């Protein structure tokens, strides 16, 4: 009798352990998401426009801190009195995955733009002189020695910037539109193009972009001919899928509440719809690397847009959607390996391990 009870308890224990192992296995297959307060970053008056993570723990935030003049009670009675402000362009660094940050660079009377790219061991980013209208410069931040260099003044205003083969490319959005290239020796070349660029990339020594005309935006080749490539979407974002394929995301032309993903093969010049997402009207901030592709799809809710995270871990063959803990703030964000970092305002960071 004692033996039977003992065997029964043993079987129950094995069953309990098996169920717990299956539970832990299923739990481990889900994306790991954390949202936490960033120490070292001001809670208010600090905005960030670009983020880059060099490793899974070391990252950089580029932003602007605005300090406002305190008005007396008498001045506050007059609604015409607007407090003066001073802007500071700054760079913060983390070495522990975004939990703690330290300001490593700053300059008064400037602000950083979201127009930026990483190349040649550093970040090329557009910086604005807030004291003069439309006075911009392309600045290079060397991540190796953490020094900032003003490369060239950018007049007219730069509309997009990207990189390929140790060169950066950018276009202006006023006057005669040109596609510029700047190599690591700061040699500047240019060609004339028809319309200015919203997003651009280079693949197999060819340039592709989303262009903006007076009527609409379209996907095409970024050369002298500036030829439009017809697609069933109004394109909003483009990234590399691999060395021969481009992924274009946008609103389906026949349904503004549907987001479509288009594959464009450079060799064959063929395009096809690979995925549609119903009941979404906004797509933003596509990014890719060898491990993952991410983007943000959402809908306008009042004065905000609420986003979900869209991602693929197999070069765009299959896709998953993940709800965000903070759905209203998704910029800036950075993808490193299979980890997405999302700055969520008020000195908060979302860190999502994609599985």
C-alpha cells in the first residue's frame, strides 16, 4: 500500500514537472519586452531625434534640450508675452542597454534633426543653427573617439540622407534638386534629379528612393532619369531585404486603411505584394539588419497615433505584430541584432528582444 502511494506521488510529481517545463518553454518563445526609466536624462524639455546602438549595450541618443525663460507673474498676465528659450544640441551615451545615460557632447544654439545615417564608424546627422533660418550643416560624430566634426554647410535644406560603400548620399528639397555624394575624404559630387527624396537607399551601385512631387509620392530610381516604378501603394518607407531585394511599405492605393508590403527585385525589376495588413492606416520607421526587419504600423487616435511593432526574423518571409507597452511614442528607435530599442518620451526606453 505504501509502495502504491509512493508510485502515485512520483507520477504526479513527474507530471507537474513536465507541465511546468512546457509552460516555461512556451513563455521563453515569447518576445521579451521591458520598459524602464532612463537615469541621467532630463524628464522634461529634452527631445531626441536619432538613436544608434553600436552593440546590444552601447548606444547613443542625439537630441535637443530647450531651456525656457521664467516669466514674472505680471508678464504672465499678458498672453502676448512668450518666454524666450535657449536650445542645446546634445549627445547621450549608454553602456548598459539604455538604463543609464551620460551626456558626452553639447553645443548651444543648435538642434539635431532626425535626418541621419551611420557610416564609416560614425553618425552623419543634420544640425540646425536655431539663430538663423534654414542654416543647416551635416555633422559627423566619430564613435571611436567621440568627437564631433562639422563637415559642410547644407544649403538648401537636406531632405534625406543614406549611405553605401563608405559614401553618404543626400538630396536637397528647395531650388534645383540634386543628389549629392560625399566620400570619406569629403569629396562632394552631385547629379541633377527631378524631385526631392523622402527616403533613399543604395543597392548594387544603384540608387532608389521615395520621391515627392507636387502631386504625390512615388518609388523610383534615383538617377538623372528619375524613373517612376509603378506600385499598388503610396510608398512611405523603403529598406533593404538583402543584397538583391528592396522592401517598400505604404498605403494600398485602393484602400487607405490597409498597409501593404512590396518586394522589389533589383535584378529582374519585378515587384510583388508579399503581405497586407488590414485596419492600419500609418506605417513608419522601417529598419533592417542581418537578423531582423522592423517597422511600426498604426492608426490616428485623436491627436496621437497608436502604433504596433511589425517585425520579421526571416528576411520578410513571415511577419508578426506585437503590441507596445507605450504605443504613442516610437521615435527615435534603433535595431541591433534582434533587439529593438524605442525611446518613449519622458526619459523612458522600451527594449524588445524579438523571438
